[in-house]
């Protein structure tokens, strides 16, 4: 540190009265008036410096503290934007239009017979997306079976383009039987009277899947920590495995914030995300330095269909298990019709059908009943964490 000299700094003639002479060891003479003046000047100068410097030093410390405090408390606007998006229509408590007397967290059938519906045509849909026509063909044997068992027409809804459309149609009575993705089930239950009934499972009844982070083959990204300064592909903000879970886990377990530690893109679907990895393209640029968050049951299915090869990607992370997309019905179906529908679903033989072909790679062969209260507990915890973080509006 450079020291600045002051014009009031004592010169060589100024002598400290307590010092001894170096000549003969005799006491030093009393200071002359000019020496007293110089000493007084020195004392005054030192005091002035202290009085001047101390407030500046304090100010610097205070400003530094406030700046540091401000930096640590500035919200991650990108993270909060994502939280707002994913929780904007998240419904974690049951709408007052529905009742849950038995405590299973699912809406009970209306007690007023006039509120029950008995449609002449049952409308069904898979999760909306980019493959609606393909999905209609896949599910046609299932719809034919239901129609035969119920003695009613059963048709596929092709006018639903988003999960929001799907939930709205269910709430409005235009959709009676549907498959809803894992992350949207809670909202569908609480806001639209969705009754989760079945999930696809293997012969032993196992039905869970995991979220995986995958990167293109040859990528330098080996672990989630390597995503710092890179890109992550999410599907859409309502997806459990495509957005909610990876967002929370990257933040909680790897200290990575979107918009600060990594950039991101929403692809719109798992299919699109997986294709981006396969084609090694991000935002139109050929690269291997990005990751995609996907549901590994869908990844396995697309591998089996030949849409992507195991040699096209590397998995760098796998989460704990979640329940898959869920088949359920409207809460206000006539109880007799609802019971017949359940029987028809359980009696559907997948063998040799396009449904069996779709799920063959995952080893799933049939529908099994699901307990929403138990099986969706972890998903509800994830949603609660998202809402809590949104309420805090602060970074980690």
C-alpha cells in the first residue's frame, strides 16, 4: 500500500521528548517553542486524518456489506419466471365444486343424480402432443374393445393440442376417459374432477419410470455438474420428468440455477427433446454440448421404435422412480357406467395389439389399478416445493 506524505509531517528537527541523546547519554533538552508547535501540528494532522479517514473506511465497509447483501438477495429472475410459468395453473387443493368424503384425495361422484352424466359417445384421448394421429391408430383396438363391452360409441379426441386443452375438456364434460401425464395429474384431479384409475405395468405389476438427463454421444458433459455454462433442454413447464423434477434436482443437488449457471430451451415434448439429442442440434446449431431431461419409459419406447439408437446418446443422471402417465375418467360418470368402464378396461387383452407394440420395449403388458393418494405422494411433494420456492422469490 502506498503511503502519502503530509505537509504537517514532522521533519528531522522534531524530537520526541522521551527519547535520549545519542551523543552522551544525557537527557535531551526541553523542546523549543517551534518543536512544540511542530508536535502539536503533528497531533492535529493525525487527528484530522483519522477523523477524515474513519468515516470513509466505515462507509466503504457498509457499502461493501450492502452490495454483497444485495447481490445475495437479488432474485434469479429467470428461475422465478420458470416457477411462475410452471405453477401458474398448478392446483394443489381440491376445488369447492368437488367433495372428498372418503379422504382418498379424489373427487367423489355427485350425490345429486341430476349431476351425473351418461354420454352416448365416450370421448377418449392420450396425452396431447405432436403424434395425435399416430396415437389414435395405436389406441383404436382399445377403443373398439370398450365400445363392444359398453354398447356405446367410443371415439378419440383429435382437437386437443395441449394438456391445458385436455384438462379443460375434462372439466367441461367433453372428455370422459383420458391419459394424463404424471406432472399434470394433481391439477386434473383438483380442478377437473379427474379420477386416476390405471397405469400400464409389466407382468409383475411394476409401473414406475425415472427422469434421465441424456447428452449426445461424444459430448464432454459427463455429469450434471458439467452443465455449468451449457444448455439444458426441457419439454414443457407442466411436465414432471421433462421440467419440474430436473429443475428442482439441478438446483438442490448440483447448485445449478437456470439463466445463471445454465441456459435452457423448451422443446414442447419428450419426442422433440430426444430427437434434438439424436440429431445433435441445439437451436439450429450442430453441437454435442447440451443435455435433455426426458422420461426414460418414453426414451425406451422410442429406442424400440427405431427413432433413436442407444449409440446416439449417453445418460448422465437418473432420478428416483415416479408413476407414469395415468388412465382415468371423469368423476361424474354415472356409477353404473363407471363400473362397466372399469371392467372393460381390466378385461382388455393387449396381446397382438398396437397398444402392446407401443409398450413392448418397456415390458408393460396390461393396465393395473392405481392408488392416487399413495403413488402420487412424491409428485405432490415436488409441486409443493415449486410453490414454496415461488413464494420465497429468492435464489438458493
